[in-house]
């Protein structure tokens, strides 16, 4: 059993071929088929990416204790220090040694990849709210292109161009350029493409460019999370050529790629979508979609019943579809309505298990809602940005385009499911649970217009540090305490990297927050400015450590996972109330900034928490917050605004208004 667990955790997943086109670039290689033709093959750097380092155990313990200091009183901290000392010199030392040994035998991957997949796939809670986030597109700058049919057609074609460009190895590799004038040039690309894949990363590194892991990208398309007892599975069938469209809870499919793998004509796609949009059938009495919002074991059992009732082939069509397009039948009223619609909707018109749902509302408002087990924000954001850029700059159709003369009634297949009484009862129960849960979720947002990134950089402060400090001050003002805070940080600079946690709550933010919130009159403006600088410097250090795989969360998680896999009793460190508390993340935060993004969001990860999506733009700061009844999102945002006003006053040399 143990060896099977370990084998499963460390087995390599399928990868994209290294740059060679999957099919010859024949008739379908015209400008309409691809986003671009990169001269450097897509996966050119993948083989030579550095491996995710396992931090030294003593460094992990020291970082863990530093993160605990603002959360514990003196006696609690002393007790936690004792647990850490015992762990470091005892079972922790042995587990760390085994983890390092295991890592050396699995050089094709990272030490966190297997355990992280398991963490997601063994979770039994509903993936809706608990895991799946959304990212909403800005409107098309040309307002007439925001017509639902026009925008949906253009986005589908752009998504397919991304798919084709990726699979042909023609998608520009994902690279973080520190000096783009040197590395993001045709001259450099023409040179680096001749460097063997086993060495190419080093060539990029020499010009301060950092290629990122792209191993997750293949799961964007033709992929679905399948519910299974105890542990779900990720399913991919890249041979399928059809699109899944949901409207009013009905399922439709039609081919968007021809037998040679070329994108069918945009006017044909437009005609089929128009045909679906004119279907006047009401919402079905038992919308199957609700099952994807269920507890995973409940859904796994119901899925088995679906298969045994003669729906196996139909489900296969849903699972293997290139992706899922959701056409909603109402316009978006405001940003709060946008968040609720794209994060969960009414449950009838989403297949939450799909790697992503592309949602287009009646007024053309659009978003990507994605399942999180298969991948992280880096892959999704790249896809998102490319689709926005391509669909707005080189749209496949114009609003004046007439749909093609395709015979949609023959080409579009409406899927129907055979439902027995047990399945109908299961759908009804899932719907009741879904409706009750969604009623408990509040979302609110704010746009702080006074200033943003440009001003903060002139003050030599990290914009992210200031945003995070605003959340610390806001929670202290609202609830009177400093609590466990989570900020996600990508480790995609390493082979099969996932994420690491930045812990924004520190002794520096606690001291600074208490000065600003509780005793501003006791400190001069200069002293308050100095505290802001200290917070910014320390946050910068934490961010750099996390991005370099030198946080503490993933290391401790992997050691705990290894102990469980080996059948070792859970070490005391993990039973310490302080460990439980720091992993009860009341402030769960994630930032996303891109010209294509209007806003993003997710639900709190604990019942008494906040889910905080935010972005620091050049001249303003956006914040989108979710909460359940035990917290007040509106009041929290008012406290965030007050905190930002106070900090900007101090930075301008003014006293804080009390």
C-alpha cells in the first residue's frame, strides 16, 4: 500500500512533445489557424528547467517560527518552539532525509507535484467555492463586438488558435524577462533555438530571462476532473474535436476541428452558436450540472449510476470536449453580480469538473472559471491573455458577419441523459444543497482611486506589500487581532513547480498595523513612514524566498504527507494548536494583474474567513472580497479603504485623520 501511494505521488504525468509539430503544417497553417509562429519551440526550455529545491530543515523551522510570532502569545510561542526543536532533531530529521532521497530518485518532477495533486484530488468537499476560482475579461474595446454571439464566436476561435499553436509547438515559451531589451528580442531567440533543450535554460539565464514550467498546459484542453471514491482522476483525450456548449442547463456538442485538426470556418461556428441561442426549450426539470457541485464521493456514486443507466458514451462526450462554453441568458448588472455569476452562477449552466468553463453572458461579459487540481494561475492567465488579445485585435468575425449556411440541425447534437428515480433524487438533493450554500456567500468590491503602483514605486515601496499591509490593518481595525494570512506565489520557475505560500502577517506588519490603527498620535509621520519601509522590505524578502521555493509551507506539507504514506504516527508539530491555527487561513489572498483582466475572485477557504482577490494597478487599487455570514465583507472593505487612505496620507507627509 505504501509503495503504491508513493509511486502514485511521484509518477510522471504526460508532457507535450518538445517543439516538434504534432501534425504537418499543411492547409491549416494559414493566419487564421495559429496565434503566432514562435521561432523558439514551445517546450524548448522544459528539459533544462532547474529542479524545485527542498529547503534545509533548519531554515524551514526558522521561517515557520518567524511566521508564528505575530499570531502567538509568549507561552504559546515557547510551546511551539519546543515542538519544533523535537521535530528538527528527531522524526523531522529522518523524514527530511527520506524526502531528499526520494527527490533524488525522481528527477523528472518536483518533490511537491505528486503530494499537491493528491491534496486536490483526495479532497471530498465540493469543488465549487472551495477550490474553483474565476477570472473575468475586460469588455472588448470595440463596444459592438460585445454582442454575445459575436464575442462567443471570436473567443471560441481564439481559444482554438491557442490550442493549435500550443500543440504544434509554435506557442511562444513562457519566459519571465528581467531585461526584455536583451532577452525578448528576435536576435536572442534566433540564437537560443539552436541551443540544445538540455542546456537552453542556462542560455536564457545568462541574459536574465527565466523560462517557466509549461507542463500543465496540455491539461487546458479536452480535460475533466472525474469523481471517484476517495480520490478523483484527471482525464484527457486530445483526439476529441468537439466543443461542449451549455445553455439553460441543456448540453450541445459540435465539431470545431475538422478531421485534419484544422479549425472549422468561424462563420460555421457562429451559425451553430446562433442555432443554440435560438433554442426555446425551458431549463430541464432535473439539470444534471448540479451533480458537479456535490461532495465528491456522493458525485462519484451518482456518476456510477449514470454510467449503469446507459449514459457512458454521452458522459464521455462531455468529458472529452475541447472545453465547455457556457452561454448565459441574462446581462450582468454590476461587478458584484459579475462575481457571483462567474464564481458559481445558479448551478444549471456550468460543468464545474471541466478544466475550464468559458462563460459569456447575454451582454458579452465573459470569464474563465477553472478547476484547480490540474493547474495554477500561470497557465490559465497565459491562455486568458492570449484569448483576449487575439479575439480583440484579430477577431475571426465582425458584428456585420452573417452566420454561415451550415446545416446546424444536423451538425449540432443535443445530448440527452437517461435518468432513473435515484438520479433524479440525487440531482434534487444537489440543487437544494447548492442553493442553500450560495445564499450564505457575500461578495463585495472596491476601487481605491487615489493612487496605485506608480506612486508607491516612487516612494520605493513594494505595491504588493502595501496592499497586504492594508488587509492586516483592516482586520485589526475590524476584529482587533492579527490572524493567519495566505498569499499564493507561483514556483513555475522550477520543473513541475506549483505554488508556495507567502505569509504576509509578520512582526513588522503587526507593529505597523497597531501603530496606524491603535496609536497613530504616538508616532511621528517619519516614524510611520519608517515602519512602512520595514514592512515593504520584509515582504519583499518573503516574496523572493517563496518564488525561489524557500518558503516553509510546502516543505512541512510534504514531510507530513510522507509520514502518512509511510504509516508513521503524525509528529507532534502537526498536532500543535498553533500549527492548526496558522493553516486556518482567515485571510486568503491572491493577486492577478493584466490588461485583459477586469477582476478575479474566489470564496473564503474557511467559514470564518475572507477570500481576497486584488490588483494594484498603475493609478488605482482593486479589491474583490467574499465572505460567509460569520464575517462582514462590506465592513472589511471600508476598513481596507481607511487603511489605504491613512498610508497614503503618511506617504504624502500628512498626519493620520482620526
